[in-house]
């Protein structure tokens, strides 16, 4: 059973102002690998996923999920209703 892996790598990378090359150097892969990951064309090994999470100081679940991430606008709307 194959599952699609969703990710927020490009969001975290953009938020930190990192290029694909900078992120690739930080985790020891080719910049093309970061592009493949961001486009969902490649699923990372557990070691690579943990390295990526460490770069952004977040749990691996903040970067990767088996279910699509909710749209950012939806999350912000829900948060504003809760406060």
C-alpha cells in the first residue's frame, strides 16, 4: 500500500529565507533532492526527514504528513475564532 507524502518544506524554507542550495548543504544532499522533496516526487529517508526537522527546529510531523495539510488561511481563520 503506497501513500502520498505531503510536506511543507517550501513554506519553512521560504519563511527562513533559505535557498534550496542552503537547505541541501545543511542536511548533506544535492539541491535537486530538495526540489524533488518539495514537489512530492521523492519521499525522504527517516534520517533525512529528521535532519530536515532539526534544521527548522520542529517535529518531523510539522514538515511531513500522510494527509494533506490544511490550507494556511483555514488554520488562521480557525485560530481567530478560538481567540
